[in-house]
């Protein structure tokens, strides 16, 4: 036996004795193989095992001592610099006897003893412990291997639950969380000090137990390696959360971090441009806690459904519970999509550019769509469609049920008005509906509208039962008697409601049960969907319900909104250049939203129109001091509508509550009720809304007096309510904290006596409170049981056992106080919303109306604007239009050239119902008809118009079909789009409609186009109750309609001045191009008669076509005109010969023919 080295005690082997060089390259791969499972005790570098070896026993069963230490730097020992050199070292068997130690010398030992399977397993386990996560080369190789394995394994993906495996269920894990999560799953700092002290006092007793546990852990890990990955408790919790919430991208709170895991991490890395890295068995990505709302908004705008998982246990309460050593309990606490995201009041205005365009940032809505076949040419031709749309930011709920044709134009119109950000649809829709939704809304994954399909086909009976139970559970009981005319399955719904029929009906429930049947199904889907977001309370407020279709408003279809550029310009696809851009001078978010609704739905009630115009005129004149104070009153107001919605959902913070109440208090205190007689506003509408402001004064003051504004602005819920009797639970928790503070002060007196330092006081360092600080020289005098926390060169800081105990108790009371304060605040806001929501909502609504009226008054103050005059007409009669000096309201602002005004008249005693408008290309035809449409809409929403005078009847619809476009994704050609949109117009028009058709038929051949255009115009003119029509065309053949329908249509054209080539010959030095083709000067004025040409070549020259092409076109045009003229001459000559041949000779007939031709040309 070789002698033991002097530095080594007998019976003890050094760590270098367990390594020997090897020449087999096969072990290199084995050594560098990444370990998919890392024990947290080994990863933090603190796992140790120790035992003693009996020097005289050859079969010792105890393990040799293992300790993390650096290998010797002796020259005869290899250096660990590369993987190749590291591969020369091999870990020896764990069982080592003193005789085996003697044989470790390379000079004397040539063969390696054979290992048993048990020894091999133990060898692998200890190799991992010794070289696991702290060895740089092996750690790098393991990370690369984990990334490759995770990419192929895909632990879980959104929308899928990970299947359970036996390896997961039977895995034995030592620690629950990662080493970088110690701040989360581990105890608090105070608890660590206590545990450290306890561990220090009992270390000797626990040494033998730790040896046994270490053996068991290593053996279990070696056995689990073959059966699959071993998940830590945190990872198991994450997988369970993903399985419970399929299709949701989860952001999980882990300690003081927010993390994504698995496929969610990969998606977040792509969308947010953040790092994605392997962490144990899952991929992970991380974001800062304070930027959560920013990243959530980016994810939902990309079309994702995002959930936030929070730790619902606090450190102090968890430390005091029985499950202190288990992972924190985590639950889904918030769920977001694009339609359910509610900005707080401190964020930018919802109409300001988060995505770059105010049009795209109008209040986003959640829409549910339900359809039912009506038959027709096929099962998918005509359908009944029911919709319900909710604007979560404002609480508005819109419902409708309508019949729609194959083109689904009615559905397209409602989508254009309601602008959904998320749509709920049944599992299967008809193909036309699917095409329209796909074409209009796009895909959420590509930044479009998010579409969520329901798990099952909706059923009316189930929907009826769900809705009645929902409102009954909230105290809104009703008699379950539903109208059954629209759905033959409805009678069974009454029975499905159960005992609801015996309850007392309320007006609100009567409204709910009177909804159309498909709308009721859609409402049930909306309620069920919002419950997952905890936003269903918005459906319990009757003031938020409104019907999309109304007899008192005009419905503008999607084509009219686009062609007249109501909400966005056609060129830039932005709000600039649109009608809403012109009219929006509002100072509040409530006013901007209301103005959008007024513009999209102009009034058809003369009395309400005159009331609005009176208010606009009064505000424009500004003769009352009350009216002059309104702009300053509205300036700087927050989004009170959104604030009320957040309060209703329970999402408001104390700061937001104070902001809303203070703002409402300011506007309600501005005017006095006893001064109402002196307001002299000359507008009943303004007086009504000023009175509404006064009605909100009392409830606002009532709740404002119950809170501390200072504490509310600091978001300090525990001190928010000055009255301690208002919420006794808060005061009880404060009393308990005060008792602990008193005990801490009493304990400080004991410490002063013990240390003989009367002026000693507690200190706080690095967030650790109640430290006892003593000088280094006196540190040995403190009691042994005191826990040393930190030290400097001159001072040492301790925690006494009593301080540790009391701070634990105090932390528990503080967390109880926070919970009581949260509950009290929620109860306070909930009570206010239940009792005073209607009054507060009326105040906010009145502020919105006053803001819109002020905006329209500012527009009316522009130069050249006049108040329109409305004429009442009997039903069935055509609506008169007589406008003098009308100007395009947008072009005169954005164009550097002056706009040429025009006069137009329809259905007046001196004019016809229809105009056939022809003229040159770029002559101003489309501009004139757009001006007419815009002025009609502006007048009927209550605005002044840019004209010298305007006398109008009340139109029930404005239908505009202009331009040429295809719908490739909807499988419709340009001509198909033209005729489909025209067909929709013809089905919808009445005698009180305004119809504008621009160049119908240009999407097909000239012959077919003339036939279609002629047929449509004739159909409109032949109606007994014909609408007002402006028909633009380049088909000059249609000019004969004036002769056929003399009292119904007249020809008009856009005036121009043409200079012929012969005229150029009289002048010298003119352009050769003009001399060849003539020159056109547009006058942009409406004139009677039909145009002679369209002058397309002149337009082509302005567009910049090469001159060679223009000359060729002019030559072909001249040839075609000459051919057409000769054909007409032949027909005329043949007709004259047939008529006059019996009476005249051939020479006389020829002379007559020349005379007629000369008269036509001259």
C-alpha cells in the first residue's frame, strides 16, 4: 500500500484522486453531453456531501467527501482550457477503499476496474453535481442542446394543452424554482435570517440526514434521466396554467419579474423584439414589470389574446401558512384583447395615435354575429343576421337584426359604422358571409381584426335561458315571455326560463326580452365572452342599449362613407382630408366620439334638426355670458366617459376616482340653478344640457366629501377614507399595526438597557427595518442569539429574535390592511355606480353634446357658411334641393387654387328630379356631385354649409356609387362590384333618397355598359316615386333620355372652352402639341345641355403619356370619328332617298342631304 500524502489525513481521499487521464475519445461526448435536468441545489453551487472513509476497510460503504474546489495547477496535471483537453479527465467510481486509493497512481495502475450498474448510476449523478451548471464549457454545450431540443419538442403552444406523461407525474424534484427565482419562491429577507439562525443551531443534528437525502436525490435524478424531462413545481404549475387557458398568451409573474414560457416566449420574442432563452426545460422571455401595459398593448394590437398571471399569495402570509415551502399560488387575474383593453385616464387620448391614425383609433368594439338562412336562390343567398356590438371603453351597446342579400352589403355597412376590433362568430358561417368578414376584417395575426369562433352553434333556447338567468342573478328579474313571431323555436324558450315567469317584469328586462331573436343570441355570446374579462357588468345598464336602425336617423352605407370620404381620405387613407377632419374642433374625448356618431347617422327629424341649428347659431353668436364660458369649462377635461366605464368595471384607481369626481365637481359648480332665468341662451337644447349639469352636483359632492383627495392622488387606499367608522376593517388592521409598533418601541427600551446606550434607536438600511447597529468593538458583547444582518468597517447590524417575530406579525397585519383597503375601495366605487351612475352618465353625456355643438359653431363661423333651411314635404313626395353657390368644404381648404362655386336644383317647381351629367375628363363632375352629397349630410347633422343659400328637404338616405375597384379576395371583378353595389342601391332607395351614380358600366364593353347604364337610369326615372338622381356618364347616347322623360331628367355638362387647331393657325409661336390636338380650358361650371366630347386625349397629356402615343391616339380617334360620321351620312342619305325619292330626282335629294348635314355641323 502506498503511503498517504502528508497533507492528507489517513482514510481521506483528495478530490484530485478521483480523476485520471484517459485516451478513449468516446468518453469526450459522454462528458460534454448536456444535462436536461438541473437540480437547484447543484445549480446554486451549495450542494455538498461528506463522509469519512475507513483506512483499514476495503469495503467501506460510505461516500468520499466531495467539495467544490479548483484543480491543482501543477505542471504534471492537465489544464482545463478546451473541450478536447477536458475530455482527457474521467470521474472515478464513488466507492473507494484505501486499497483503491493506493492504486490510483498512473505509474502502477494500468487498468480501470469494471463498474456495476449501480456504481455507474452513482458515478453519473456525482459527475453532474460536481460539474453541472458551474462548469463553463459544459454549461454552454448544455444551453445549445436545450435550445435545439425545445425547438423540436415545442413544450406547448397557444391554443394547445400539453398532454400529461408519466415522466411528469412521477418526477422527483428537490427544489421548486430556478436559481434566478430565489427572490420569488424563497422566503423574505427576515425569514431567511430566522432560517439561517435555526439552521446554524441545528447543523450538527442535520448532517447525517442531509447525507441520506443527497444520495436519494442523486439516485432519483439518475433514474429520471431515462424517462424524460423532470419538471420543477414551478414548471408544472406553468404547464397546468397553459392547459387551463388554451389560446391565451400568458404573462406570468415570477418574483419581481414578468415572464413568458414555451411557445409564448417565442411569440413574445418576435412581437416585442426581446430575448428568448432556455431556462431548465422551457424557453423563457422576460419584460420589466413597470412596462407591462405597453407590451400588452403591442401584443393585443398584433391580434393576440393576452392573459396576466399574478401571484395571489403575499410573502408574509405565505410564510405564516403551512405551505411555506411550496411555490406561490398563481392565477389568471387579467385577460386582454384589442376590444377589451381599457386605457387608464393617464394614458394618451384613445383617438390619438397609438397606431398612427386617428381613424384607426376610434373606440374599438366587440361584435357578435349570428345568421340564419332565409332561402332564396340558394341556401346561402339571403340570410337574416343579428349583431350586438359593445364599446368597452364607453359602455355603449348596439344591437340590430336585418335581412341581407348575397353581397352582404348590409353587414358591410354595419361593420363600417361599428369598426369592430374583435368579432365572435359561430363555428360555421355561409360562404358569402365568410368572404365579407375575411375581406373587410382581415386576420388578427396580421394586425387585422381578431376573429374568435365559438365552440358550438348558438341556440335560441339556450341563449334565452342564459340571458334571463344572468339578469335574474343581478336582481333584474323579468317575466320570461318572449315574442315568437320571428323564430318558430321560441315557445320552448319560455319553458326553459323556468320560474322566471313568476317574477315581476321590469322595463329594462322588457327591453332585453323584446330584442330580435338573433340579436338575443348575440347578446348571450357577448355576455359569456365578457365574463372571462370581468366586464359583463356593462350589459346591466339599460342606458347603454341602443338600436342601430332608427327611424329618426339616416343610414349611410359603407360605399357612401368611402366615396364621400366621411372618415378618411381616399388618397392618404388618413383622417386628414375627410369630413370628420373638417368638423372635429372638439375639446374632449366624449365630444369626438359623439361627433363621429352624429356624422355617421344624420337626423331625419325636422324638429330635432332645427333645435340643433338653433344651438349652433346661438353658440356662434355668443351673446350670452354662459355660452362664452363653455369653451373654458370644457378645456382640459379628462375622458370622463372612459373613467366612468373603468369605475363600472372595478378597474379605476383612487387617482382616477379623484380625477373624475373633481372634474365633475368643477363643471357642475360652474352654473347656479337660481340663475337659470338669466342664461338667455336662445336655445332649448343648450338649456336642457346645462340643467343636466346642475342635476349632478349633489351626488358628486356626496362622494367627494367621503374621500381624502391628497391620499387619492397618492393612490393610498388605506388612508383614503378619513372617517374610521365608514369601513371598520381598515381601522382594525391599523390598530393591530399600532400595537406591534408599540411592542417594538418597548423592545427598544430593553435593548438600550442591555447595551447601556440610552440614545440607541432602530435604523433602516437597504430596505431592512428595525436594525440594531453597534460598533465593531462592541459586537462581541451582543447576545449569541442575535442575528447578524450586515456590517461595515465600523458598525455591525443585528436583528434580535423579538424583532424578527414582531416584524413578521407586522407584515401580516400590513397585508391584511391592504386587502381590507382594496375591498373597501371596491365597495365604495361599486355603491356609487349602483346608485348614481345614471346621474353621472347624464352629466358626461351633456358635456359631450355641448362640446359637439361648440365644434359645429366654430365651423359655422368660417367664411361663406350659411344656415340651411329645411322644407317639410308629405310622405311619398320628392325632396327638394336648391343650393346656390355651393362649394366643396374640404377642397377649398386643402387646394391652393380657389374653388369655383356652382348652383344645383332637384325636385323644385322649375327643375327635374334627375340630372344626366356629362363632360370632359377632369372637368369637375365628380367634385360637384360629392359636394352635393356632403352638403346634404352636413345640413342634416345640424351643421352650417359652405354655400350662399341652401333650401333642402329631409332625405332618408344618401347613396353614392363612384369609382372602379375590384374585390379580388371576395372573388368579385370590377364590373361585378359595380353592378352589385348598384343593385343594393336600387333595393334601398325611396322617394326621399338622394342617388349619385358615377360612370356606371365602364367595367365592361362599351355596348354592354351603355345597355346597363341606360336600363338603370330608365328604371329610376320610371318609378312612380322616383328619388333625386345625379347620373354621371361618358355615354353620350344616354342624352336621349331627356326627350323620353322630359319632365323627370335634364342634360347638363361641365362647361369648357375648346380652341381648335384652325384657331391656333391665326397665332404664332404656340406649342406644336396644342396646334395638333387643340387646347381645352375647364370652367368647372354646370351648364345645360350634353357635352360633345370627353377629351380623353387631353387628360392623357396631362397625365404625362408619351407624345408619340398621344399622336397615335389622336389619329385613331379622328379615323373613328370620320367612320362614324360617314356611317351616319349613309343612314341619313338612305332615309332621305326612301322618303323623298318619289317626289324628287337624285340631284334634289343630294342637295337636301347636304343642307341637313350643314345645319347639324353649323
